[in-house]
């Protein structure tokens, strides 16, 4: 099967406009006859559901939290990029496009990334109009800051709570439609299967998390906006509920999974303190605008940081990457931190940490200046570690953060299954092998507000509609499968908790498929995962009942999916024997120990097809071509 | 350290609940409060006892999902003001402490199970008017409408409400004034929110009453427990907006 990305012809800068003109429109009076399902109410899902409803479609929207306002998007701290060039420092659509392509290590699609850069400006206008309280200058205009991987200030922000404010904007737009009864919202409802009828995506099966009721919903199209799968690694910066279930169930129904091994490690997180931990906390990357990263020059230097003189400190990012310095992109900064810690120069308990030092910034801006910029982050750090970051430098270490892989989609954000669309972090599309800071919020909102509503309308206008109800045998069959699976979890009554399996899988993935990987480690993980999975299905203990709120039962389903998905992730990592972006393959490095890409053999998107349980997934390749940019070694020196 | 936990257990909204006592063992000071319950739940599962149900998602004090009363105070704010219970480290407790855990208690927030309750009333208050009515697309350039820095900051102070419901749980009248005031004030402080300011405050306050929340009698308990330390000044601002609109 060949993968057609459906990229419009013509010059890069004109593709999207041309495509929009070529897209078919649905007659306004007909819109209300089409129904859509949007699974997920984060930035991508809420913006899409609200916009589709504004256009006149009937929308059902689902999330597993008690309110759409709580989606994981709410946790994004740092900011959102746009090519507005308000600071007049040389930014442009072309430059945002180029930085993103380069940041992704030339493993994303040119046409998608260019469109993202074009749309970025509209997002800021949209959000400001909704009343998102972006940071302002004294003159009343918007303020910007810079983020890793960029030399211009193009990041818009709302204190350290940008994701929260953007999500509240989208959530309010969504609630407005809910109030108008154009969107039917299903909170505390989890999608557990996808339903295909005659090769078309026609609906989903869900479980009401309060009553346990398994139900079907039919529609003319299904949109998955279910976020990333970083929690496969157990410890990550993601919210506890983040999972792969929706996209993995779709994968099992035939949707291709693209680049599952492309995961992002974030350099500035609070280090792990013990094995009781349920998640890791991110300290926004924006801190690297003013904080300087260092470790002692000498191995095992026992002195407290304020006793270590300048001459004995190694500001390794500034030393190794003089142009970008502390603002080196995430993968580079993460790997550099790991290296100095591997050399035995790490700080804090266990030696897995580096300093992020604000002494100089406090001298320059005063404590109040630093507080104004980063106050809530400093408070958060103090709360968690019990140390005062105004007095002592913060300690940070890389952690699992974001997933660039996801379901394969074409330029229209449609998967290879007709009628199934995937947006936001759940798709694979725009970030390549590494995502630059402040780009995920941009992508989620671009997809939801400005791309999907156009491309989805086109498909509906072309396909027309055949009426289908949830009485169709395919729905009944899927419901039965879901029921059986739930019953199975409850009937095992083994000895181990769901969590213990999750932790075991996560540790295995982090150790063998984390910041750096090699074939031997990956093979080891591939051998081990089926064993853990087999034990899970034999020995897991899920108490409680099916027809009530049962949080263990919810988790069991998610972990069961991670246990299969983890294998796909490792399989993808094993086949891609080049280093690229956040994915460092030890066999493929330069003499200086930098990641070495292999364009001759790996310039493609790896899209995996489910071949049946117990059989290895089948690889399909979407070749990547670069016309507007020159493939170049990615240097931040 | 070891702790004694008295936890509200309630199978669902239809049956009566009661306190049950558990011992949380080998709790380390670095754990967060929720990680301590996670650990206890692991032990309970091993013993065949159904784990304690409680809500959480971000576990960094921003999603507003976590919600229970600890020793009589929402989020355990007496131990660490200005934080949600998910951010409360066990450092604040000592060996042998006895802790009582209860769900939010308010008519408008019915208990669902154990420490979990239904806060969808808040969503309905937002749906009644807590937005600026702009459709996607066709918005003016973001810099076309300048906003005074002071106004943007004040709007942000209000906008950071996480909608957790602690204000309601702390109030003897189960009033939602702080929550509603935060949203009304956020939008009323910005030029973008002016056009609909009148309808917004009337509709939101109307919905708040319809949901069965009580009235504000200026006890300031809400502000004292708010994980974002949202000021009661916003309630005054909401009252002014309401009077202006109702005239
Ligand atoms: C700590 C942190 C900080 C970040 N900071 C930034 C930043 O500063 N800038 C930036 O650009 N990006 C940042 N990111 C990344 C960014 O926040 C996410 O990539 C983005 O918000 C994802 O949005 P989304 O809409 O795709 O998914 P999410 O916000 O994760 O939403 C997923 C939705 O799907 C629902 N869902 C999932 N599965 C199911 C199911 N089976 N059934 C029903 N519903 C389901 C959930 O309930 C939820 O509503 C950060 C990420 C983290 C972890
Ligand atoms: S779990 Fe998100 S605020 Fe506590």
C-alpha cells in the first residue's frame, strides 16, 4: 500500500491558499445534517469541536476528565510561537518554518511545517480576541520572549501558564457552543474502540466512567485529539491520565502508527527523588533565557554551589554551543546534561542533576525582576524540593516529555482510514524527530481552529452521507469486545497491581529506549516486553466492579495498551539505526559524539501497520523530499 | 513515618458514606500527598481492599482536578497555603499524625464515590456566559487592541483560577462567588470582554444561583484556601459589574 500525503502542488508558500480554494464547501443548510465525533478536549480537541460547531455541524465531544478544562494542555507553561515579528528582530514565516524543519532534524514534511508557520499568526489574533491575557509591554502591545532552538523572540506567553490560558480560551469557546446546544459534551467518558463500517470510520465505543455503561456513538467522521503517549515511560512530565488507548485502538483497526520511537526528552525537569514518584515536574524551558547551566569542572566536587568559584565551573552549553549557548534545543541540551552526569560531574542526590543558576540574572534584573518573569516557577520548585532557588541554583535533569510520533495523517490531517482524522499531539505530523519549544501549542491550535474545519468539510462535501445507526452489527461487535475485555481484567484476580506493571514497562523503556539507544538494549527490551505482557494478563489484580467508577479498571486498560504499544515503539527504534533529533542511536555518532543522521537511508516517515495479534507490524515508508530547504548537518555551535 | 488516615468511603451517590481508618506506612517526606495515597492504595489492593477513589491529573497544581478536604480544610491549605493538595509534600507531616480526608461537601457538588465529587455545575456556569463570543477566524491583529499592562496583569490574576471548587468547599454557604467572580473579572478587565460584560455577569450569576450555590457573607474562607490565592477583591468587582448591569 502506498502512502499518499496528498500534498498540494505549486510553490510552498502558495500550497495552503491554493488548497483551501480547491477544497469543496458544504452548503450551510446541509451542515447541520452532518455529525462529528471529537475525542479529546485539549487544545486540539476543544478548538476543533468549537469551530466545527460554529460552522453548523452537530458535534459530540468526549474527554475522560470531569471537565474539558482539565485536559493535559492546561499544564503547558512556557509559551506559543508565532512569526509576527513584533519585536522587529528578523523573524518571518520563512524563518519560523526553517527553524522548525531544522529543529525536527529534517524528518518532518515541508508542506505541513510551512502551513503551520503561516497559520501561527492567526492563532495569536484568535486567542487575543477571546480574552487570553497574554503578557503585555507598558505600551499595551504584546510581549515576547525566546525559547530553545531560536535566535529570535517569537514566543507569546501568559506568565508561566500559557497552556492554561490558551486552553481556557478554547474551553470557553467550547462551553459557549455547549450552551447553544450545538456541542454535546461527554466528560468522564473514555473511548475504548473505533468502529469501521465498509471501510469508513463511522463511530466509537465508549465507557461512561461513572456508571460503567458501554455505549456506541455513530457519526459521519471521527476526530482523535487524544494527546501524547509519553506515559508509556511511566515517569514523565505528562498528566497522570495521558495514555495511548484511543490511537492504539485505532491502530488495531488499521490506522498506521508513524514514528512511534520519536519521543522528546525535556532538559529542564526537577530530578527524580525516589521510586515513590508518580510523575516528573517540568521547569519551563524559558528559564534558560536567564538561567545559566553548569556543573563543577571536577568529578565529585563536594562543595555547595555558592562555594565553587567561577574558575571551577563548567558552563558546558555555553562552551560547546557558543551561538545558542543555554538556548540550545532540547535534544542537544538533554544529551549534554546526560554526558556530564555520566562523567560523574552531576550534582545532587544520585549525581543525576545539573545546576540552573540565576545568580547573574538576579544581579542584573534584581530579585523582583526575576520574580516577575519566573515567580510561579520558582515557587513551584521550592514547594517540591524544599530549596529556595533565589538562594541556591536549581537542580534540573532531563525527563520524558512529549511524543512526536502518532497516527499517520496526510496533509488534510486524515489518517489512512477514511473518515478518521487525527490532530494535536496524537498525530505525527509537524515536528519531525524533535519538537522545538512552544510549538506544540501552536500545532494543536492550528490543527483545531484553522486546518481541520476546512479539510473535514471537503471530505464531507465529496463523500455525501449514508445514514448509519449504532444498531449496525459492527457497533454491536465492538461493544461486545469492549465488554469482554473489561470483564477479563476483573476476572484475573492475580497478585500484582496495575501500577507495578506500568512501572516495570516504563523503566525498561527509559533504560533501553530513552535518551540514547543501541541495538543490543533494544533487542533486550523487545524480548522482555512480551514476557511482562504475558504476566500482566495472568497475574494482574483489578478490584471493584465494572458498573461504577473504577479507577483501577481504567488504568488497567491503559497499561494493557502501553504493554503492546511499547513493543511497537521499540521495534521502530531498532529499525531506525540513524541518530536524529531526540533519538540518539549510539551506533551512529560523529567523532565529537554528536548525533549523526543518515539521510541516504532514513529520510522517510516510518508508518507501521498492524498485521494481527502476535505478528510483527509491517513497515510502510513515506519518503520525505526537501525542495525549499537544503538538508544540512544540524549545528547549533 | 507512619500515619493514621480517616478516609470518607462512599460507594456511590445513592448510598450513605462513612469514615474508615487506614494506616499509611513507610511514608517518606519527599512524597507528595497523592503519592502517599497511591502507596496506601497499592497496599490495600494487595490486601484485597478496594483502593480509595480520588481525582487527580496534572499533579502540579494547575488542572484543578484534585479535590479533597484534609483535616477540615480544602487542599490542606493550613499546611501550605497557595497550593493544591497534589503539590503538598509529606514533609509537612510527622510520624503518628492522624489525618482526616473528606470530599468537597456542597449541594451543588454531589459525591460520586469516596473523595470524588461532581463539579459539572462550574462548566454550566461558564456555558451560561463565561466567554467572549468570537467565532474562529477574521479577528483583528492582536496588537490592534492594546491592553494596559496593569489590566493584563490584573486579568491574569483572576484568570489563573483552576476551577477546583475549593472556594465552594470552604464556604459555610457553599457559595461559588470566588469562582464566578474570577471569570467575570478576568473578562471585564480586558477590552475584549467589554461588549458582553452586562449579559455575562447577569447570566453567570443567574446560573450560579440556579445550580444551588449559596451566597457570600464575606467570611473570606474562599480566599484563604484558594490554591491560586485569588483575591476576594474580585467578588467586589463582580458585585459592581452586577449592579451596573442590573440597573
Ligand atoms: C509540563 C508540560 C509543559 C508543556 N509546555 C509547553 C509549552 O510551553 N509550549 C508548547 O507549545 N507545548 C508545551 N507542552 C506540550 C503541549 O502541552 C502538548 O503537546 C499539548 O497540549 C497537547 O494537546 P492536545 O490537545 O493534543 O492533547 P491533550 O491536551 O493531552 O488532550 C487530550 C484530550 O484527550 C482526551 N482523551 C485522551 N484519551 C481519551 C480517550 N481514550 N477517550 C476520551 N478522551 C480521551 C483527554 O481527556 C483530553 O481531553 C508541554 C507539555 C507538558 C507535559
Ligand atoms: S491534580 Fe491537577 S491541580 Fe492537583
